[in-house]
C-alpha cells in the first residue's frame, strides 16, 4: 500500500519538523534518560510486585505500561498539588486560618519535620531515590519536586520527538481491542491528525506552565519553611525560658534565706575567746579557767 | 507485609487516588496554592487578553479610529493577527487600516500585559517573603504572639519602667460563641466581600476591586474610618485612585465584627487594660482567598496567599456601575449614557507620597516597634549605619531607617555601693502596706514599717519648695514628703506622671542622703534623667509622647523617651548647668509636654486636681510604692509576678542587702559597706574555710548584646546577584548588564554534539536564549529574592540567637554554682585580734 507508506513518510517528516516544539527558555537540570518516563508508568505493577513478587501474575494483571498520556498532566499536577498542600498544612477548622502540620508538640531536637508520604512515593519512582530511604523530610521536598518536574518535562519531550509514532502505536493497539470481524476506524488517519494536533498543543502548554508554576510554589514554600523554623525556634526558646524561670524562682526562694543565714552566722562568728572552749593563748587554761577571762563575753584570754 | 511495603502501599494509593476525585474535591483543589499559581501561569502564558485591557483598548480604538470593535476582536488581534484581518474586513474596514489597527492593538496589549505581568511577579516575589510574617494569629506560622509571650516570661517590672522600647502586652482570646453570633457577623462580612467579586451574572473573573479593598483594609479599618465619613464615590481619577477608594458596606461589616468581638472582652473577669493587645483567631474565607484578622483594637482583611496586586486602573467605570445598579442592569442605556472612560497613561506619574506617620505597618501594635517605623537607638547607630566607619550614610538610595537626631550623651547614675538592682520602677506587688493610707494632706505619722527604710507621704500644697513638685529629704523618722502644687502652669493632668517622677526620687533617696539629687551637676543630671525617663516612657505608653509637637530646624521631630528625658533633665538642673546636648530648648519641650497631656486629658481620664491625683494614683506609681520596702528582710513578705526578670530582681536585692547590711567578718559593722572595721582588715589572709574556687561571676560569659546590623536595602546588590546567577547558568563570568551573558551561538558551534538533531535543537535554544535573556532573569528573580531574604533572616536572627544562647549558658553556670555554695563548718578564729601580716611601722 504505497499511499499508506507515503502518509507514514509525510507524518515522520512533519514530526521531525515539529520536534522543536518543546523548546522553551528554561534550563534543563540534566539530560533526559530513557528511564525518566518510568515516573509515569502505571504504579500498580510495581506495587503488585512488591506485594507478591509474582511477575507472571502482576504482568497479567497490570501490564508494564505507561499511564495513558491524558493522565500525565492530571497525575503530575495532582501530586504536586497534594505535596504542596501537605507541606502548607491543613486548617484545623474550615473557618480558621492557622494551618498546622502533623500533630503533637513541636520537637526541639529533630532537624526537620517529616515530609508528606507522597514525597516518598514520588521519590521512589525517580532514579536518584530509586533505592532511597523510606522516610523523607521537609527539606527533601524541593529537590524531589524539581527532579519530578525534570522527569515530567523529559517525558513530554521524549513523547513530542516521536509523537505521531506514539499516537499511531496507541491507536493501532486500541483498534485491536475491537471485536474480531469489525472493520477498523475508517477515519484512522484523520483521528491521528486530530490527536497529534491536540497532544502537540497540550505538550506545548505543559512545557510553558509546569516550571514557572512549580518554581513559584517552591519560592513560597521556601519562605514558609524558613518562618516555621523561626516559629519552632521561638517555641523552643519559650520552653527553655520556662525552665530557666522555674530554676530562678527556686533560687529566689533560696536567696530569701540569705539575710537569715547571715543573721544566724554572725553570733556563731562572734564567739568570744572566753566562751569558745579553746586554749587560745596556749597557757594550758581554757575560758574562765584562764586568768585573763573575767567573764564569758571577754574577747581575750 | 513489611513495613516499608505497607508505607509504599499507602503512598501508591495516594498516587493513584487522583484518578477519581469527586466534583467537590476537584473544586476544593482549585482553591489550593498550587492550583491558583497554575491558573496564573496559564493566564499569563496562554490566556485571552484580560477583560480590563480589552475594554481599555476597545475604548481607545473607538476614540482614535472611530471604529467599534468587539472585545473578542481585541483578543484575536493580539493572539491571531491573521484571523483579525478577516474579522476586520468583515466590518467593512479597509485592509490597510485593518493592518494598522492590528499592529497598534497588538503593541498596546503587549505593553499593558507586560506591566501587569511584572506587577504580579513582583507581588508574588514580595508576597512569598512577607506572607508568613503576620502580626495576627497566623496563617502559615504565628511568630509574633510567641515573641510577646517570651517577653512576658523574661521581663521584670523595672525593665518595663526604664526600658524605652515600649513593651507590647499581648494576649490571645478565643472567638466568642463561634457557632452563633460570631459566625453570623463573619457571614455578613463575607457577603460584603462577595459583592466585590460578583456581579449579576455570578462570580466575575476580575478581582481588581477585591484586591483594592484588601490593600485598603489590610492594616485595619479604623485608620480608614478616621479619614472621615464614608463616601464610596470618593477616590479621584487616576491610575492609582483605587488605593484611596472606600467600601462603606464593607467598613460597616468590619466594624460590626469588631464590636462583637470587643464586647466579648468586657465579660472577662479582668478586662484588658489600655496597653494590652488581645489577638483573636484569624478567620478564613477560603473561596475568595481572604482572611480576617482581629484584635481588641482593630479588624482588617488580608489575602491568605497574596497573588493579586492592585494593578493600575485602566477604565473609570464608576458612573456606569452606578447606572447599572440604579437601572436594573440596563446595559444598552448605561453604556450609551455613561460609557466607561479610559484613564490615559503614557506619562510618568509622580512617585507616590511617602506614607503618613504611624500608618500602615507602622500603625500596627507590634509593627510600629520595628526599625522601619522609628529612628534607631543612639547607641546602636554606630553599628547599624556605619559599616565603613562613616557615621553618615552617603550616596543616593533608599534608607530604611535613620539614627535618632541629635545623638545624646545621657548621664549615667552611679550609686555608692555598686549598682542598685532594680532600684527604679515597680516590680513587686503590695505586701507591706504603709502604717496608714496616704491622703492629699501632710501626714507626719506616716512612718516606715519594719520592712522599709522609708515611707512616702504625697501631699498637696500651694507653696511647695522651688515652686514646683518637690521631694523632701528623708526625715529622722524615715518619712519622705513629696509636695505636689495645685497646678503646673495651669495643668493638673500632668500630676499622674509627675507623681511617678517624684516617686523615682523617693526610691533614689530611700536609702541614700538627698545630696545624691542635688550634690553636683552629675548627681543631679543622672538622678533627674532616671526620673524623667520613667515619666517619658509612661507618656509613650499612653500615646502622649507621640502627640508632642516639637520642631527642630523647622521640621516636626519624633520625640523619643530618651530625647524627652535628656532635654527635661536640664530643666531640673538648670542652676547647676546643662545635662545634655539636646538642641531642643527645655522650656519648649516642657510646654509641648504640658499641651500634649492636656489634649489627652479626657481620653485618659487624667486627674482634675492634686487631690484627685493622690486619691486615684496610677498603677505604675502604686507599683513603685509597693517596691520601696526591702525585699529580703526576715519576717517581711515579698510577692511578685513569676518572671525571670523579677526573680533576678529579688535575688539581686537579697545579695545587695546582704552585702550592705550584714558583715561577713562578725561583729564588726562598719559605717559604710566598703569601710574597714579594723585597721588590719585589709591584711588578713584569705579565709581558710572560704570556697577557694573562683567566684561564679568570673565564669560567666557576658552575652553579646550588640544590636544586630540593620538589613541593608540594596537593590543593586540583588541585581548583581541575579546577574551572577544568570551568567553562571550560561557558563560565563559575571557581567552587567546581564544581556552580555546571553548565550552565544558560536559556543555551541565550537562544541558540536554527536547527534545532529540534538545539535540543531541546542542551536535553536541558544538563539532563543539570546533573543530574550530577560525571561531567564525574570524567572529567577523570585528565587534570588527568597535567598536574599533567607540571608537577611540569618544575619538578623543569628546575632540575637547567639546572645540568647549566651544568656542561657550564663544562667546555667550561675544556677550550677549556687548549688555548689559551701558554708564553713567552724567559726572564724580571728577573735584573738592579732594580725600576722601587720606591716611594720616605718
């Protein structure tokens, strides 16, 4: 079918000409790799493998496929949105503005609060944290989200480079799901052109908004994080101050005895030489036995 | 299941859960910070022309070209020029004119969008820095209230009396009856706010009116209300006129909320005093991104997340809106009769006037204490404003603060036997009342109790010594008379603080001869300065100092407690000389003080006579009277608020009393503390039973109480930081302007990539970078700003935190040493009167 080959050729040519559509004046954090799009694979396969370890079972139940393209943006923005909201915290009641994170008193010994569990889930789909720790802290949030963004952009770029082929493959696979005997979509190419135009516009749009949106959110989160550190320090200083106050209050109670102590000590120190039961002049006689003492109040023996 | 797999399971469930969010949740998600930011990005990058801009351009086209275009046409002209040509032609306009129209519209839209984008970006930049710092009970963090609490834990009563930095007494109160009337009051307020973002067709996209209202009432509604009766029509015409507009219904609702909350405080067992600031929880209207803060003094609205600034006003549509309201939204009639008028731009506006004194953030209870709102202390100036050894800032630029002028050399009081710990001001409660209550008459029988060295008798007389208020010398029975005249230059309101002043003199002479007040110029100045400082701080607390009209070199100056005290102390010591170098004539300062006090007479319910002043004595004066008895005398009771400062006052006075009244070498009481009881005292060897360790005080590291450097406002440095960042990004050394760092295509060509497609893409990217490096700069500016702010915080708080840590260390050392105190078990054996080291006679 030469006309079909011709169309494929035209499609590929147009695809290459369109390939630069993702170019935006934003820096890339690193090169895109083939593993990047794994962040947008159906996570249920990985979960199934982790739970059961039975590849045959999991492959049949959740084939290792990427998420449908139309779910990428929803998943990405939904995850970032959830992380940002977890970071900012929830209002305790609908009508009160103060947002609180976690529960219980602030820890004065821990370096940073724990991050949203979603951060760990995202991080484990990214290459740098593939085998990373189970616990992530608030300070890990920005690096993980930036890497997630890079992977998202890479995934979009990768798809845009072979967009018509990807769409062709997906549509072809979708057509195979039709019951046997039914004819394929008579407007197959028309459909591909429509999808191509739509997805191309969608990629362009996502490339334009994803990075500035996240960077603005991170700027905001950065200052909130900084102020919360300040708030935590203040609360910890307040607790220490209460301890200091109580210690000084005890000292003040003790200090109240000082004049009494001096009063008590003065008579002790005033023991006259003729009443101290000592032989002060080494003449063998003590106190009133000494010839120098006329009375107990005499100061010399 | 292993723990990690369990956690992963939960996390993956979270990851997956976004596939099926219900509609309500989806709507709620749109109200989150991230989604709001995403919407802004979409609008900036991809959206249609904003309605305001479209209407503005449409109106200009009408007036300049006499052609009527639809609002949609403006968007099409800006975004799809080809399509506009078709539309334009369909309206019967010549093709050449259509091309000209399209070009002019596109340029105009680009310019206005650029201004708006810049405004929003700058607002986001500053907002992300400022939003967590709120005076109210928090949104994302609440820093100010804990700081107030910290101050309460540390401060002593004496600090409050003599520290010129006014103490802001803060407390928190719950919302009264949150489900009933409180909710009703806030609901009505919400209705008034909704009216700003809704029209007949429901919610409108344009948030400009709400943004302007938030800017107007951000620092409270009372300052706006004090401008006069509300008239929504007032506002003037101009790009910034929305900043002075008023919304009467909104003001009324804010006032109702305040009334309701304030009324709840009167039901408290102890109603708040005039100096107390009571914070209420901040209310949230999440759907319009607005919070309502409230204190016992004011109520205001703020953005929860500041995303929308007040942008230049493009169309004056007030008459049109009024017409629509009055004519049941008859658009045809109103738009023909009262069409919105474009506000012409193009000319550089004069810079806005600086904000009036004590408005905005400087009108807030805590913010007004910041360095932006007042000149900084004289002893801090050298550190703050002279980084290069110069006391004067030079060059052009914005200066955020200034030194108090003139720089005063204030006298320092030295006592006979070391410092008098908490010797001035009241830090105790009354536990040892005088033998009889004081009255306005002379009471010779008002004698000191066994716990005090003196008693104070305040009496009114028309013939006080020296013609004014006068503190007598302590008589043989210990009574100190304080004579108050019938009036001071016709004023009786001044008596409230005058008694405070004289009571400080009573404190100074309670255990000392009166000569310390008048002995010589130094004695006089130092004693008077202390007394006036307490008085002037009381003025500041009562808002009188801020009202004092004093001019210097033709300009009204901000009178600080120190300037007030230093100037007036000369007045009381004029027979001996001049106390300070204050350029304000003392008599002028006194006159200004008397006038300001008289102006506050009814507001503060000040005394109407001397007898009234004595009978209704101020609480600050009562605290001084309560603090006159000796703290540590056996069988005398002391009671004080449990703060670190007050505890230290008590410990300090006990130590002082011990040294001054008790003799460590027994039975040898000397006349003065420092005197030797016997000529050989000084040659007696070290007490063998004494603790030979170094005294605890030698182990103390005095905290570094240097004022932290004030933050510099250096936009040039920030710009340089940005340049460096941009240049680093492109692998080049720093250059200014940053356009010099634009990516060079030749660099790409000299390092070809192996893949021709990548090479082509990189070259294209380089060209784009070169075409618009400002985009890079703009994108990074918020992050540079954030880092700059972080660095500023670190600089500011680092010094304070170090000082705090050293105070904690010092306190720990002292407490540890106190626990180690050992007393000798045997009596001293120096009773034989011999002196082994008696020097031989010459």
